[in-house]
C-alpha cells in the first residue's frame, strides 16, 4: 500500500511541476531557516554546560544603591569567597577571578612582546570549580604559588612553538615574571568568559579584606542537595557581620541606618548556566548573549515555517477542483476516505522530505554567512549531533503532517455524486480558512518588517546622537604604558606631525571599559546622606579639548595655575548631586587610600556638559575629571585626509621609542560601536529573515493568484468582450488579495508595537515608535502583494478573449 502511495505521489508531483516547485521552494527555505536558527539556539543554550558541576556552580553578585548611583554588579568584595567557604559548610569550593585586560607578554630573554587580551588572576581552586583539563601540570598545585601561570594550548604555541613551556618564564608588561606551571586545553567557545592566561591570585597586588570594594568575580560550588534559595538567605548575615562594620567605620552609620536612608546593599546568586543569557549585570567578564533574542529567533523560525506550511495548505486546497473528479472516481471504485487521506498525506510528507533535502543544501551554503551575521563558529557537522539528527528526522514528517492534514481531510471529504456532476464549488470568496491563512502569513511578515525598521532606526539614532563629545577622527593608541617614561615624548613628537590637531594622556576614554566608582563628600562632611558615588578619571590639560567636550560653567585645567593639581571638573549629573551650578569653587573630598582613612580634597573648577561614557542603555552617571598623570589611554585628534600615511608616521615614532613593543591602535568611533555589535547583528539577522518570510509568503500568493486567474478564465473573457479594460480586470483580480493584506496590517500593527516597545525598554535613550513606521511597513507589504498578484492578473487580462472563452 505504501509503495503504491509513493508511486502515485511521485507521479502527481511530476505532473504539477509548477505547484511542486512553489511548495518545495517555500518549504525548503522555511526548513533551512528553522535549521539555522535551531543551531543558533542550541549553541546559545549550551553555554557553560560543559562543566561537570555546572548545576551546582553559582556566581555571587552585588546590588548597590548609594550616593545617587544604582548599580547591579557581577563582582563582589575580595573576602566574599573565602568567607563563604569558611563560615558555611554548604559551600564545597570557591574561586575568584580578577580580569586584568590587555597585557604585553613575551618569553624571558625575547626582545619582542605579543599583545594578549585574555589574562585573568585566579585562585588555586580554579580547576576544582571549572572543568578546564590540564594537558600538563598538577591542577591542585598549578596556581598554588606566587608568580605562576597556567596558559592555554594556543598561547603555548604562540609563545613556545613546539617546546614544552612548563617551567619556562613569561614576562608580563616588561617587568613581571611568571613561571609556567601548566598548560590547559583551550577553553570551549561556549563559555561565558575566556582566558589564555590564569595568573596565581597570590600575585595580585591588591589591599585584601575590602568589604566595600567590589572587584572580584566570585563563584561557589554548593554541595549536592543544598537548596540555593535557602542558602542565599545567609548573605544578610554576611552583610551584618562583615560589610556592616566597615561601612560604619567609613560613613558612621549602621547597615540598617544606611538602608533606611534609601540606600541598598544586597548580595545574591545566579546559576552558572544562566549567566550568558540571563545576566545583565555590570562588569561582566565578557559580553553576554540575551535570552530575549533566543525567544525572538525561535519565534521567527516558527513563523517562517508556518508561513511555508500555510502556502502548502492554501495551494493544495485551492487546487481541490482539479482533483475533485479523481476523488469521485476513486470513491466510486471503492476507495475508503482513510485511504484517500493517506494518499494525500503521503504526497505531503514526500514533498516535505524533498524540501528537507534541498534545505540541507541551503544550510550548507548559507552557514558561513549566517556565522558571520551571528558571530558564531557553528559547523555543518553539528547537524550530525543526536539532537539535530532527531530534528532532521522528526521535522519533515511533522511539517508534512501539519501542512497536509487539512488538505487531505478536505479533499477526501468530497461526495462522489456531487463532484462527478460538476457541482463542487471552490470559489475564492467562500474559502474563509484560506483567506485567514493568507492574513496570518502577511501579519507575520509585517511584524518582521516593522521590527527590522525599528532596530535599524535605533542603531541609526545611536550612531548619530550627540554624545556630548566628538568621537570622529580620534585615534586611541593601545598599551601606551609600554612607553614608560617616554610617553610624554611620544605625545609631543606625534603632535608635531602634520594632520594631528591635539593629543592627550588619560586614564580613561568614553569607550567600553570596566570602571569603578568612588564616594565623594562635601568637605568636612563624611556623611552617607551627602555622599555622591561617581567615577574619577585621571586626565591632563588637553583632555577636554582633544575630545571636543564643552564646559557649561567654570573653566578647564590650565598650565597657568599650579593649584589645579588639586582641582576637579564635574559633569552635570555630579554637579546636580552636589548642589548645581553654585558648586564652582566649593571643595569636595574622597578617601585616597584602600583603608578609607585618608581624605583628599579637591576644589571644583568647572562643570563639563554631560557626555555618554557608557552604553545608551543607561542614564548618564556622575563623573569627575582630576589632573593627574596617567598613560592608560593616549589619544590624538586627527585632521589629515591621508590617514594611512599618517598612521605609518605615528607607528614609526612608536617603534623609535618602544622597540619590540607591538603598535596597536583603534579609532574611537569603532570602539564606541562595539557596544552595539549585538544589536547590529540582530538587525542584520532580522532583515534577512524578514525578506525570507516575505519571499515565502509571495511564493504562496503567486501560486494562489495563478490559480484564481485560471479559475476565472471564462469570466475574464466575457468581461473583455463586453469592453472591460486591462486595468479594470487587474483591479478585479487583485482587490480580494489586497483586502486580506490590509486586514493583516490592522492585526499586525498593535502586536508589532507591543513587541518593539519591549525591545526598546532596555535603552535609556531610544527612538519613538511613530505611526509612519507602521504605515511604511504596510505600504511595503501592499506593494509586494500587488506586484506578486499583478503579474498573474496582467497575464490573464492580456489573454485573447476568444482563447479564454474556448478554454472551457
């Protein structure tokens, strides 16, 4: 029986080649999209699950509100991990990580450094918490001694080639020597952080025991059977016992008084496997993903697949008249309804299986491009994983059954006497379900179009918004500390080059960076109610000018005033917290040592206009500029039109003063754009899938239009004989479809508005959802539908009426 079904199904598909092509093409694109997004979703959900203790590892985090700042941190005080291990038997182990960013690294005796980005201090318990297999070395002792380092296999090849690195010396930043004590496998791609160098925590030069400074990523392993929710209640005890006394010593109030003033200090835990997709804390070890995008892409995959299935259902039921006599004859000859339904279901599944084969080819071709869009490294071999193999088997059968069940039941329900007498009515106007499915198709397409427009509008807004400083043509020289005492000489020599307007040496630039706040007080008033928590940036005389910032009150630092070394410039947010524009000339103080016992006083010289130094997802916080030497960032404003030549000249100056040190630079606008790489990828992916959804919907509409034109061939001929114009006939054939698209616009608009409102909620600064966006999306949908339908309508309208009347 099955063999007979397959033979008949194959012959039917060959006979209706146009319909078969539309169905297979639509289903193949839909299935390919579904497979690509499934690979993406599975990859996102797999993060950190390679750890054997992943279900028991938690990261401790801090929520703090103080001095006008409300922060949610992925870091905690340095004593947090050891204290939890010591005081609570439920804690099996802990590890702290302290990321140190970019360092220059070389083998001892080598004159040339390599720039390394992934360097982290870690406790000796690192390998007891995370599953990081060592190729050589003892995991229990590898980081137990000061000035030891465990390096990745890739780092070992970069620095030592084929030599055994264990026991050899690496020099960091030209002055710190570490002995290689182990080589580990490269960290998996699906880890929420990556490091090629783990330095022994005992070598981290830090004033230990600071409960009020949050600088360490702390992970704990709970013993089996421990309820994490119950254990988290112990954090209040930790606050009262350890953080409270230090806070009272610093600001003179208890924790309870601190909280009653509207402030907040809380610690909590997040599961390791939730960090990548669900954590939105500040000071993450690496940029995270977002579970919201997993949901969005999953929904998009489902919508595109549904659109493709709807095409199949629409075209199958629309073609019912052409197969009505076949059904009637078969029933007269004794075929049961279930046999007819089985035949049509077989055709549906066979079509889907063929579409799946085409989809696999599309996936193979599209995967490199999709990886580039999604910033992934997925491989075609991943389709052979147990999960994907089961999907490859189940998906075409499920889709075939879903797409074919209604047409099968519909076709097999024809009464033989009715169809053999030619009384079957399958007019378009009576096909309510078919119309509803077309509405659904275009509704989903319009939602995707609106989403794409909004994402691109927000990205354009980000790129063009006045940030309070001029980031165009500002060159940042990386690793300027390698110049040591030659840094000022380098700045002066570069300033002499034609095309260089100004230059500055500073601690920070308004680009992505991990920074911490300090508490400032009005002079002589160390009171937590009057404290302002703000960042302190070390700058020079030329910082404000180089970055194109504006002073709204007071003055900039000046070489003509020797007292400016104790001056400070506040941004508008900080000035407001201290009392507004009248703050000029007032004195404010902050603790100048780790123990918070020595106060340093500054005189407010000016107020700089607020500028965005963090993502536009956040409001502008309090910030101050102080005149202190720093080589953390050397930047130059350029005016040259021949940038490649100027960069070569700057590099020559660098190599003359820092031989053997790698020259690395970045333009500030590129650095700023890095904060929005995720949104840019989402915009590109959304645009791609929106176009595919519209394409699939148009394929179905094209087939339906062809069918309707064929069904009304005689009517068109009569109308032309009676004087109807081509334009009027095109309008007649198009209006029913356009009505459905207009209904789709009305239904899609509120859904799209709600969805994009939720997405924009993550941004403190964002575009408005204006009516014209929805009108534009609707116009695009109507235009596409009209073009699709008009092709068949014009073709039918231009047909010779004699031929049309002879057709029946």
